[in-house]
């Protein structure tokens, strides 16, 4: 709603009225501000998506690098040869074959 542009009328009319329904005066064209607000809304949305997406990617990369470090450490620990592991490694894999201790 806006007042008529005729100083003698000044009746309240609709924004999109080209002529005043009371006095007939032609009204100036009013530019709608929705274009600016839509642009701001789109820019804010894109910014949030970029920041949020970047944060998610960073978290995923961080968690995968921590998992890789844990997996490498576990593998190293499993392959480390200790006295108990050395005895197990020398044991025969087939139970039907006699061990070197049984042959003598």
C-alpha cells in the first residue's frame, strides 16, 4: 500500500496500481525490492553450503587420517616378533606332520 502521487488526493492505493482508482492520476512505477532480498538469500545459502560442506569434508579427512594411523600402528604391533610369537611362527602348520622335536 502507498499514497496516491496526486497531492490533492493522497488516498491509499495498491503498490501495483498504474492509476489511482479515486482520482485517476497516473502513478509512478515502483520498483519491487524482492530482487535484492532474493539475491541476498541465495548468497547466504551458498555461503552456508560452502562453509558447511568444507567443514564436513575436513572432518571426514581428519577422521580418515586418524583411522589410517591407528590401522598402521595395529599392523606394526601384530607383525612385531616377540619370543612368544617366534615360537608360534616355528610351529608346523599341518597337525599331521611331526614337529622336529617329535622326530628325535
